């Protein structure tokens, strides 16, 4: 009897468990597939805007340093002032250089007088030699004395020139037209040779340095000389307050090698700066608008990289997802241009690819690429 009761209990438990599993299975079967954003690929003429952080620098920015020691006698400019090439900026009082200049001039005059005397002596000795009054040896000695005197004149001229150059260092002038930076030393300050007096920047034009990936560099090389290259001759600059600089710039040159750590290379663009809005050391963003003809583009967030191959999830008419490989042509900002492997009207998973697997079902939520930042179709 007890045995029969035990069997009945086991049977009841088994039926209960089976029923629960059946209910769970029915519940899972009736559950709605996850809602996943998808996008339909279209081949169209496309405009893509790329943005890069820019380091803005003056075409020329140099330090103005003292070349002699002394007290600052005059400061003839103010911070932020525009100056012209050759304009006097500072004067340094230096009595020692004035004295050295006077001494050098006196030394030169004395050397020239000695050389003149040696020349006259050589002429006198030559006459006596011709008359056989003295020997040829005396003539050779007179020639040697003249050469020594002439060498002394050259030395004196060199010292005199050096003294005048150092005296000229007391007047510090602008090496080119530009804008004066901060002046750390004040009137009457004692400065040594090499002391920084100020900086001067030529901001009539400005350089904007920005780095691009190797793929973008190769694309630039491919479009050079073509219609697509116009994007690099009409680039925009967005300033730190998100306003747009009123003048367009153009890419002029680039560095000679890639950065090994980042795999990027720096480009240099030049912008005119007639209103002097841009200053040396400012920051901003370079914006390059690229035009692509009949391009098939998909967002980079839709792509998986597996062992150097690119994959996306495609969606069929039954809303079943399948993993599919394709060959990218190039990468522009947050988008990938397709070379092969995908076709127009293919439906791909836009985002959330980490939450699905090959063969699963989804509830697609269609979006358009026009809603994605930095992307627009031409109409």
C-alpha cells in the first residue's frame, strides 16, 4: 500500500513538471521577437561630412629674445599690438658695447695707418734694391711686414664689424609684420643674453593641423586631381563656440610618416585670416564635406569585424537574420562605403547586433540614413 502511494506521488510530480515545461514552451513560442532598428540600403549620390579636431597655429610664430645683457631702456609696443616688419620694439641700454665699438674703430684706424707705413717702406726698399744699395733679402722682409700689417687691418675690420653688430643688438626690431604677445619683462628690468622679451605671430594666414586615418589618407591620394578633390579645397572650420569661421581653407600638405601608436597622419590646411579672428594656439574642428556618386553606404555601428573580415546581419522577408560578409571600399567618419558583397535594397540590422545571433527572428523597426548625423542624401 505504501509503495502504491509512493508511485502515485512520483507520477503526480512528473505530470506537474511536464505541464510547467509545456506552459513555458508555449509562452516562449508566443513571445514577440525583440524590436531591432534596421535600415534598407540604397545606392545614391551622397554627401558625408567628416569632422576632425584641429590645432590652429600661426604661419609664423617666433620668440623675441635679447642678444645682449643690459637694462631695458624703452618698451615701444604693447601686448596685442600689430607691428610692421623692422619696427623698433625694445631698446637695451648697454654702455659696454658702445665703449667696445669706439675701441674697435680706434684699433682699425691704427692698423690702417701701420699698413700704410709698411706700404711706403716697401716702396722705399724696392728703390734701394733696384739701385743695388741693399740686398734682395731686405725687400723680402719689407714685403712680409706689409702682409702682416694688412692682416692686422682685416682683423681690426672684423672686430669693428662685430662691435657694431653687438651695438645694433641694443635696438630690437620686429622680424616680420605680426601681433605682439605678452611682454614678461618690464621697463628697467635687467636682462641677460637669451632672455625672452615677447613672441610675435604672423596671423594673416593660419595653419590648421588635423589627423586622419590611413584609409582616409589613401582616399585623399586616390581623388587628387579629380572632381572629388574639391572637398579638400573648400574645407570649413568650426570654432570653439561652435560657430563657423567665415572663410574656407584648403589642404596644402601632410606629414611624411604615420604615427605608429595611432596609425594616423597629420594634414595641414591653410585659412585666410583677414579679420584676425583666429589666434595662435586656438582650437576648433575641421569639417570636410565629401560627395560620393551612386554609393552604397552603411553605418559603421552595423558592422562586425571578425579576423580581418567585415560582417553584417541581413534580414529576410520572414524577419529572420543571417550573418553576411562583405568587402568595404573605404571608411568615412562613422560610415563604410561598400565595394562588394551587399546590394541595394538589402535590409541590415542598424544597431543592437550584440543582442542577436545568426538565425534568430526580430521585429524590424525601419529607420532612414537621413536621420544619422553627418549623413545626407543629395536631392
